[in-house]
C-alpha cells in the first residue's frame, strides 16, 4: 500500500494554514431534525470551542516557554524569578469559573426545556422487551413502527417488561434509559417528514444489536391516516384480512419474531414456530405432548407453565395475554396468532386450528386441557392464599421474572425457586437464612446484599418506593410478593412468612 505524498502534504498545509472547516466538521454532532437540536448543537459547539482554544493556547505557550527559557549551558542555574503573581492567578481562576458557569446555566436551561413535556403533546406508550419495541397509540392501535407527526410535540411513556433498555434516536437527538418497573417519559418534536431508526442503546442480551424499530415522521394529515389504519388490524387497504394474515401482523408488532423465528433455524431464544402446530413437543420431564390448539393457547397466555426441552423457563414475559385481550376482548387476536402458527406448519390439523377455522363437517375431538400447575400452597396459612395470587400478578407486572426465574433455571439474578427459608451464601463467604427480613431487604435495597455468583448493581433500587412507604400502607404489595416467593419454596417456614400469617391488618 503506497502513501500518496501529494494528498498528505495538502492536508498538512491545510491544517498549518488553519483551513480547518473540513476537519472540525467531523467533530460536530450529526444532523438532527428535532426542534431541540439547535440548543444541543450550540452548547456542544461552545464547549468544543472553549476546549480547542485553551488546548491550543496551553500547548503553544508550553512549546514557546520550553524554547525561550531552556538552559543555555549544561551547568546553568535556573532563575527562580517570581513565585507568586496575584493578578495572573486571579485571571486563570476567574475566567474558567465564568466559562464553567455559562456552561452550567445553558446546560440546565436546555435540560429543563428537554425534560418538560409541552402541554397538549400527543401521547404514545412504548413497550420495550428483548428484543423488540412495541408502540401503542391512543386509539388502541399497536405497531412495531413509531409514527410521529411533523411539527407537533409527542410524549412517550416508556416501560420495559424485562431488563434495562435504551431508547435512542440519533436523528432526533434523544436518548433515555427504559428501566423495568418504572415509567420513563420523554418528549420529541420532529421538524419535517423523514424516515430514521430507533436503536436500543443499552446492552440487553444476545439480540441487542437487532433491537431496532423504524421511525416514520409524516405530515399531520398523513400521520392521522397511518394511526387510524394501525388501529384496525383486521383490514389492510380497506380489505378484510384472513385470520392467519392478522396473526402475521401480530407476530411482528408484538415482537414475537424477536425470539421465535419462522424458518426452523435452531438456537433461538425460544422454540421456532416453523412446523410447530400439530407436532410433538418434548418437555423437560421427558414427556411428549402434542402442540394442539390448547397447547398453543397455553404457551402464549401462560408461558411459564410449559417446560420445553432445550429452552429455559422464565424468559418469555407473562404480558401477552393482557396485550391480546386489549386488542380483541373476545379472544380473536389470540386465535389469529395461533392461525398464523398453523399456516407455517406441515403438521397442522383440525385439533391445532382455532375453532372458527375448523371444518364443521369433520368431527373434532375435544382438545386436551392443559392444567396450569398451581403454586405450592401446602403449609401456608389459608389467609395467605389470596396474597400469593396477588403477589404472582405483581411479579408479572413489575417484570421480575425477566431476571429471576421461578423454576430453578439460571438467570440474570438468583432464581426464586426454593429461595424462601433456604441458606444463601454471600460474596464475603457469610451464609445467611432467607427469612422475611432477608427477602424484604433483597427487594427494597438490593445493593446491600451481594449474593455469591450474582452480578452486583443490575437490579434497580427503585422497588422500595414502589412497594412500601406512606403510599402503600401496611406494605401489602411487598408482603404479597414475599408470600408468592414462599409459595415457590420447599424451605418456606414461619420465619420466612410476612408477619401476621396473612391475616388482615
């Protein structure tokens, strides 16, 4: 590889003669279509300009003084000169102070502007999960694309159903962490129609790099049409869709495609949906079950109850039942998803199809009912059983099962299976008992307990405010979750139960 001397010399001459626009352009921020971008760009340019000016000034003076005052002879004794100069010291203290205060005032002003949602902003709910984005619009429409009206502010209320994600649209100069168990709010306003990408900015697992979503900014009139079209998942271009075609849309918009491929390729996070319907499935107990309609329905609505060989339990969130019911209260959206799974299987048959697609002339055997294994309640007081059910619902709502499995499988955090009442080894080698006090501390102040083998700092310390305090009298939510933990453990005892034994306070 040869060096082009002419080109290299030209670049050096340009820099030496301070022809720097082309060089400095690469240091600036990327082009942004957000209304807040001029503020961000100005502050960036100001800080960069100050940094470049003082860097050049200090280096030039350093080189000049090194040459001007270097020793003339080997044994020359240096002149100590003045050891103190008050005006000079005040100058190099006051000027940086003024510059830093300008940066602080501008930064705080621009931060308040970017953090305060304008009144009348259009609201969109954002659901993040491994590894997809889902957007829910006020009219009930659900999409895997983010539609924005040009020239109008939009409020985004964002939640995560599993782990920490990062909502990042470089073209709109916006980035915000999406924390499990919390609603994170940002607002954006795009100046003109454009197409761009949303990317997750926090590493969230093996599919992180593919956790993207299309962002489409449209004129307001077209935006209203797009959102209206999203709301009716049963039609496309005004024409009714088949049940399987609706299921195909849901497969994408609900993010199922992130974990369940339709190609039959092995190694996915969840089992492939290719040739699943009507096939024989091996579970972790060595039993073989048929993937009929009841099985497929149970796999979507209660994923934690199925133990498929080769796949850990507790990864798939238990939130799809509520999402599908919101789309179609009569259960037809769920049937649409099952119809799509059937359309991709060579083993599909009358027993695996939704009831409305079965041939009435063909006798259909009643599907085998898969009873969900109940939580272990033997040994718990009867008064605590309603709290066990409430705790299970809270665990699903807060996304706890995204990190803590309930089956004994290894996850991001310690498994909750057989935790209550057991012996737990900490990183300092100390062995403690997972009694009520320990379980409370684990949830409310996770950073104070460093469990051996678990990564410190992963679990956010926000659950204390959500589960206890004046807004939650008697800590009922916290106790419900701990009762649920006790129902999962063979070691549960009175020391691990919440005080009162489940009796009403």
